[in-house]
């Protein structure tokens, strides 16, 4: 069977037009919604009603919008960490585990406790932040080291470590620090709560019930720092060079093994900070399922943002909306399916950036 | 806790890993690494269960599971073979896609009863004393299929002509191309077979070995363990079988260890403190990492293992492998 025409790919030699990467990302999101709609239709659902509900549940009120930003906060931090690692072609899928480890380390400050609970709030929270960063970095070190030293595929190790982290976390919340047998620790003292806008409700009634907390500032600051590192620092240059052309980086005398470990630690540290921000800003204790697959959504966020730190923020907000709406939507796997479809389409649409696609008639070819 | 029980449970649940790993061996031998095994298994498990539930025919379910895994793998095929996308990233996104699809399409199947594949004794072999009772009696039919597929895959790869072509395409595609082997077509075929095997592995869970649909917990990371096994086994079927059965036994062992008050004459801590069980549950995942470290470092040192063109897209007329 031969079609009268064929699709031909030619490698782009010219610069990629500036609008094209953005267009492919937007196209991927739109197409993912269309495909998900078709799947919904095929199982007898009503896509228009579901997506309409989706939009109202997420952007319908200030309260809902603040919920989105709260959900976007860990995604921003994790997305930034992932994009840093991905730039060097280190595929860190372990943000989920690094998030849990960060949360665990940070909670130790309160649970052990490492400082008396009548210390100033700034001290407690800063120490928790440092511990969160440390926990994530230690957990990122393991796959980075194994990759650098033994050439072990980091995708699989980071994934396996995700499972380990969840069981580790469970041991402490079920066993050592359980609150009267429940699967959670007792609620933290108020000194270990990140400030929320709702705290200001007395002076400004507008803010009553607004859950937005300081964690989002961590995300914004981190975005600026990562951008500065990538754009102006020597280390950022090394990361980009190793990602684009490892051979050239090696000839240039860059220590690739050291950078692999370092980038995984920083990537893990950001996820760990996200874990700290989540337990101090949202749940106020260590418990099961503090993450609604943030680790995986963060991976998708990074790619959809084409590894650009500021775009990560925007995409995180979109995904925050998906998560917020996904909580109330049936079927419950829908938001996960949309995210998965988006990622797959983003990856495959990459071909548009590298190749020119033309349709050639077979007759012309012969002539 | 008895050794025989653990061994038999290991043979049964190990079959799941072996199906998925054998499929991945074939795909990777042709040069296509597919990290989407977990997603393909899940969609296979869902499709098999759904069809076996609606038709009440387990064989139709099996077919659906196999095809579902295969069809999903073709998405990875197009993206990596024709579009030359990064195989790691594409495979990963395939896992997300497959998981999401399976969760949505499998909505409402939890707790339902589907038709399941039969258990049977192998005539003659099952009457061998001890041996026959352990290996050839009262197993699900798919367990026996696993016994057959392991040597068959080895024979196919190493002793047949198509197997030689398969290796050529994965080691040096440009040379294979000059000999008139269609590199693209073979890669598509083996990616598809790999997907079908992953779908089979999923079906083996949901309608045969531990029947039921438990959304994403149905596979709970086994697809990733299967990929790690392939590396550990240096892309060879027999070590994959050993590893698969071992992991199966380990799973049962960690469950059974919680029962007795003493173990090997010592006080059994897992009986007295049930929270320690969380550490038992970590062991398969930690062992996977250890196996992976061992497999990867020996592969590099002894220059054994990974097909040379694994992960490298083939572009006709361009320099490269």
C-alpha cells in the first residue's frame, strides 16, 4: 500500500522562530484537553459540563484562586528543581521522594524537638527550612552519586527511592510520632506555621479564609535565583554546556561527575523545601499523602515550561488549577490523564522544533 | 511460614515481572529503550479486567490486555523511531499517559469480579514426587507460559536468523541497513512486541495471578522493577527469570515474616512491632537499586550488556551507529 504522498522531515538549519516553542506548548495543552474530552465522551461522560465545572471550580472565586496558588507553590519549587536537572539531561523523577524527605527532616525540628518550642518563630521556621533543604539534598545525592560513579540509570533509582521515602515517612507517622494512633503526627505548635494571608483577617477582612501562605514567596525567589544562575554564573554555563554537548564539556575540562551530583542535590533541595513549605504552610503536621503527586506534576511542569524558570511559575498555576478542580471531578483519574497527555504531546511536538515537516507528492519525487 | 509456600508464590508473582522484562529485552535489543513499562502494564491490566468483566470471558480479556499494551507502545514507537525524540523522556511520558488513561477508563471497576484464567496441573510432570507438586501443579496457566517463554526468547535471540537481525539492528543499525534489513520496521515490530508483553504482564496480574483492579496499586511499581531486571540481567532471558522469581519470593517472604513469633530461633521483631513492616516493604525497592548498581557497573567494566545503539535514533543517510 503506497499513499500518493509522503511526509518528509528535514532537519532545521535555520534558527527556530521565537514563537514556535510557545505555540507547541499551548498546542499540547489544548490538544490534551480535546483528547481527554474524546476519552470522556467514549465512556459516556459529558466533556463540556466537566470542563465547565473545571473552570468554575478553579477560577470562580478569590478563595478558589488562592487555593490554586497554594497548590502551585510546591509545583513551582519542584518544577524549578526538575528543570535545572533536565538542562543537564539528569532526569530526576525523584522529586516526590525528595519532597517527603524534606518534609520529614523539617518536622524533626518540631517533633524531636531540635529547638525549644518557645523560641522565636523566625528561628523555628528558618531551621525547618534549612532542614527541609538538607533532607531533599541528601536524598538527591544518592541517585546523583550512583549515576556519576556507577552509571546507574537515574530514572529508575529516583523512582525506587520515591517508594522508599513513602514507607520511611509512614514508619515515623504510624510508629514513633503518631497522634494517638492516627496516621499523622500531632498538630505543630503555632511557631512552626508559615504566615498566611488569613492571619491578617483582623485588620483586613478581605483576607479572611484566604489560605495563601509565605511558601509562594520561596518559589518566586527561587525562580529568580535559578534564572540568575543559569544566565550569569559559571556553574549555569557548565550545566547548559554539559546538557547540550557532554563531549565538548569534557574537553573543556568540566568535571561532569561532580556536576551530576551537585545538580541532583540542588534539585532535591528545592523539592525538600517544597515539602517543608507544604507541612508548615498547609497541613501543619507530618502525615500520609502530603503530596498529591506533586513530584510527577513537577516533572511535567518543567518540560511544558521548556525549562524556563519564569514560565515554570505560569505553568504551575495552570497545574494548580488542574489539581484543585481534579479533587472534585469524576472520574477521579481525569486530572492525571490530562497531565499525562500534555506531557506526551509536549515531548512528541518537540519534533516540530527540530525538523521542518513537508508533504511531498510521490510523483514529484520520481521526476 | 514455609519455604514451599514462598517458592510457589514466587514462581507465580515472578511470572508477571518476567513477561514484562522479556518484552523489554526484545525492545531494547532492537535499540529502543521503553521506560513506559509501568504504564503499559497498567493499561493492559485495566483492559484485560474490563473486557473479562463485561464479556465474562477471560481469554478475550487476555487478548484485550495484550493489545492494549501493544497499541500504547506504538505511540512511543512513532515518537522515538520516526520523530527521534529522547527515548528516556518519551518512555517516561508514556508511563504517565498509560496510568492516566487506565485510571479514567478503569473507573468503577474496583471490587468487581471478572472472569479469570484457569489454574491447571500439567499431566505427567505434576506426578513427579515433590518437584511436580512444586513446579507443575495448581498454577495459573500463565505461569507455565512463563516457563516456556524464557528459553524460547533465549533461543530466538541467539539461535535464529530473525534473532540475529534483531541484534544487528540494536548493535549497528547502519550495517544492518546496508544488508537490506529494514531498521525502522524491525524497531517498530519489537517495540510493539515489548508493549504486548507488558500488556500480558498487566493482564497476568488483573485476571490471573492476583485478580482484581486496584487502580494504580494494581502494578505498584513492578514495571520499573522489570526494567531494572533487564539491566541487572545484561539483556539475557535466563538471569531475568532468576531475578523475577527471586523478587516474587521476596514479596511473599516479607508478607509471611510478619506471622511467626520467632524467626530462625530468634525473637521476631516484625511480629511485636508492626510498624517495622514498613521497612520490610522498602526491601524490594532497595534491592532493585542494589541490583541496578551491580548490573550497571559490571556492564561497564566487562563491556558486556547494553546494545550499542540503545537509545540512539537511527537516521538513514546520516553518520552515526
